[in-house]
């Protein structure tokens, strides 16, 4: 048959329709069944050079519209409090976190301690000992009040401090101090050998630290310098806690009960030992810029000094905040918050 007889108008129309059908089929395949792409790996740790906020993670809140994290690990807070102190704000703002609120001065409380000695250390040790076989995955050891001078926040507010705390970084490190400012503790708060026997201040543990260190870490060389940002608020993972046997924590608590040292001094010795108990060097003082980025996700701060970033923390004039803080200032004057709650 001649070629021009085969390509009639009818055949051309059929060929065009077939071509359009095949084109549509390939288009739908590309849209509905895209080719697999190798997933990229995103670091849990914000870069010091990255001014973006870190990847969101579950910090125990339940805001409207919030998408729960997948396969969350158990996170708990352990709080050392007295009857007059209030830790109920943790229930309000962090409902998904497990709460362990100890009352050190109330023997009838659901959670209490064998002896009210050593400040918060007795609570922290008691929790670890009593829960050693069923520890939560992440544990934040905290003081009770929302507003207190220990909190690393422009308003000394524990709420934004904990909202921004980077749990993925904790899970990577195993131990994290929940304070970055060097105002007290860094770079070298205690000199155990040089200060042995000195008692230059009622709450300074330098004079007694050497004997405390030798009891807590028998057989280890006493360091010449010990430094960590105060004030005994930190976090640790279950895996990090379990790197030591339960008998170590029992021995620590027995020393705390038996030592003739004053309550404030024995507690202070632990305050400057927790970081070593959980595997850090005697001087554990990352720069404020590095710390604020990794621990809180604030990678945009201007930091002219190793131990301070502009606007983040200022040592208050008194250890007790005024009634009505943060809306009432030190002289009874009205004040505005220095930073948002979020």
C-alpha cells in the first residue's frame, strides 16, 4: 500500500490520541509515585555559625496545634523543694514530663529524703538510688521556684529556660549543665589543694573540698582547679547515670549523711562534683557563646567575653528576688520583662 494511503486523517488522529494518553500516563506516574530520594542527615547540634533556631523538639508542653514528637523518650524532672516553695508551674507548662517533687522538710510527703542534709544533693541521690532500675531516659535536676536567681535567663525565669533547653543535645552529650554564664563557678571556683583548710566565706567549700573529693573519688588524684557554672541545676541521661554502679550513689549518700561538714558545705562540694560524677573534666567551662548555642539554641548571641553574652544573665544584687518579680523591681518600682516567656 502506498505510504500516503496509510497516514489518513483518521490514523493521524488515533496516533495523536495515543501519544497524549502516554504523555498523561507518564506525568501521573511522576506525580503520584516520585522516585525515592536518599534522606539527608540533620545534626542534632546547632552550629556555632548558624544563626537559625534549632530544630523543634518536644519539651513536654501541650500547646494547641503542636505535633507530638515521634517515639519520644521518657523525660522527668527531679526537684528538691521545701514546703514553702512552689513547683506547680512545672505541671502547668510541662505536662508530659514526669514530675518527682521532693519535700525535704516534710516526712509525710509522698517523696522525701532520709535526712535533710546536703541541700539538693540528698534529693538527687535519693531519686537515683530509689529508681536505679527504672530510670527515665532524660532527667532534669532542678530547683523548685519558677523565678530564682539560679536560672540562666534575663528575668531569672525557669519557664523560657526549660522551653529552650535542647534535649537532643542532652541525649548526645549524656550530661549538660543548665547554665552558661560564668558569674559564679567558672573558670576556676575551687582550688582544692591551695585552699585546703581555708574558710574565707561561710558558703565557700574550697577549704573542705579536698577531703570531700577524696571521699567521693577514692584513689583519684585531687585536681588543682575545679570549675563549673553554678548552681546544681543540670540534666543527665539514663545511660550516663548507669555508667556508675548503684553502689557509688549509695556510697555518696552515706558520706553526705555521715560527714560532720555543715549542710551548706557538704551540698556545695556536690555542686562542684556532679559534672565529674557524670564524666566531665574537673574544669568544665565551655564558653558562653558555645553553651548558649548548644544548650539553648541561641546561636545568634553577641558574646564579647568567654563567660558572658550580652543581655542573657546578670548576677542579681540579692539572692532573693523581690515580691512581684518580674513586674516589680529591686526598689519596688514597676518593670517590664527583659525577655519573652516563649
